């Protein structure tokens, strides 16, 4: 990739970004916002999904048990989508766009080479498997209570036991899977 | 103010993830099949640096312990991590990097995000079952850290040591590991390894 930083420069930049976020606001996390986005879509069809509730700790409750948990924490975010966590994740998209426009052009093809070597140059298969993988990844992240950002990076930097557990589970499956599926050559 | 910070920090994070090539599924897969460890070095170094910086910040009062957010430890953390690892290895995306890749114009990332919304929805429906199964029940004291944070909400495993000392030991160890990891690893028997000097092993290998 053009404009790619050296491993050390990248490591310093990534570490300082996580440090800055926790110093100024709170640890970085991403996967929760997939739930908030679902809640927003769901509430288009079900106006009673999230309701104001003065007895709940966060002032909102939901008939969906997951949105309702922790005193309506997620329900509150669905009711007020212009909140820190959701806007942060939307801004990440802008960050990727900016980097790609400011000299970070990625010359890799629509289908990753390593993927095309294994599964062939079939866009429909790549898109279908990306969709299926996305479902497995975010389901797993929600079961774990966080993803690579929230558990592995933010968790481990706080020396959180759960962060190390998550990294262990993720790499213990990801490395053998990648080696088996794509080989090492 | 919070929203302004969200825009600023989110954009910065997305920009950095893109510049370290974490949003490239090729780079992720090459890392996970242990071919190209450049990104692994970056990530491990970043965690080490952030660990040191955070606990020095806490000890000096520059960082408020109220900003910490430690997640609970339960069996589902490992199981969920494993599921994430499976999809991560096959697609080359995780939730954060898929958003960055979509911003940079990758179409497969959009499909990944669509799938992610479906996966999150399935979990929203399945949550009561997981809750009942006991897989979400905290192990040990729940929201536990290794180094003492100074926050009463999070018991520390190394409660007898100053938090900054434990954290510096861990953080520096991670940075040393990152430094010492090789950038590239050759697959076994590839014939391209600089340590492989016998010409016979080269000619024996025709694959590749």
C-alpha cells in the first residue's frame, strides 16, 4: 500500500491514539455500535422498541432484553443516536476515506490476491463469504462483550483479564484457520 | 463537546488503522497465516506503549481513573473471541477495520458490515438464552485487571504491587516482543529462506 507507515511509526501512532482516547473520554470500542445501528433500524418498524422509563438507571427501557440490560444502557443510545460511541464509529469511516484520498491509495484488487488464489476470482463468492463472516464476527464479538478494539486493544492496555482472554480465544482460532484455509505459501 | 471529540478521535483512529494497513484483508490474512508479521509487530507495540502510558498517566494524575472501563471476564469472552477469530481469518476483516475499509472504498467491506448487522441482531434475540446458560456469568471477581488501577471498581490480581510497576513490566515486555518479532516468516520448505544453504533442498522444491 502506498503511504503505509513503518511498523514502528504505526505502532507509536496506534498506541498514542488509544491513549489519547482514554485520557480525554473513554476506551475505544466498536462492536457495540452494530447493536445500536440495529436498534435504530428496528425502531423504524417498531415504535415501542425503546421507551422512556424513569425507573430504569439510564432513563430508557426496551422489550428486547439485550437493549434493556444494564439499566437500559443500549436503549438510551438507540433513543439518542447522536452520542459519543455511535458518532465515533461513523467518523472511523471518514478516517478511512480521508487516508485513502490523502495518498494512502490501496493498490490491491477488489478481491484480495491471497483469497483469489484459494477460492478463485469470483466476486459473488467473496461478497457472500464476507457477509457470512461479518455475521459470525459480530455475533462472536457481542458474545465476548467486545471486539479487537474494545477487548484486545483497550482491554489489554488496561491489563484487563478479559482482554487477554479474548486475544487468546481470537488468535487460537484465527491463526490455525488462516493457515489451514489459505496455506502458508 | 463530546460529539466534537467523537468526530475528531474517530477520524484519527480510522486514519491510523488505514495507514498501518489493518483495513487490508490481504495484510490481515498474511499476518494470521504467519507470513508477514509487520502488522502484528505494530499491534503488540501499540498495546505495550499504551499500557505504559496509561498507568504512568494514572500514577501522575494526568489520566482520570474514572475514564477506565474494564470489561467482565466470563467463559463467553473466549468462546466469542474464537468465533470472531474464525470470521476474521476467513474474511480478513474485524468490526473496526471493516468500517475503515468501507470508507476507503472496499465493496467486500460493505457486505461484511451488512453481515455484521445480521450477526448483532441474532445476538440481540439470542441474548436471554446465553444469559440463562451461565456462559455470561463472571469468573473470579468479574471486572479484574492484572495491574492495580487505583479504581475500587476493578480489583487487581497484582494488588500488592504499585500499578505503574506491574504495567511497565507488562508494557515493556510487549514492546520487546514486538521489536524482536521478524517482519517476514518463510513457510517451511519454501527454499527461499536465507538460512537454507544446501542447493539440494532448493531443487527438491518445485511448488510455489
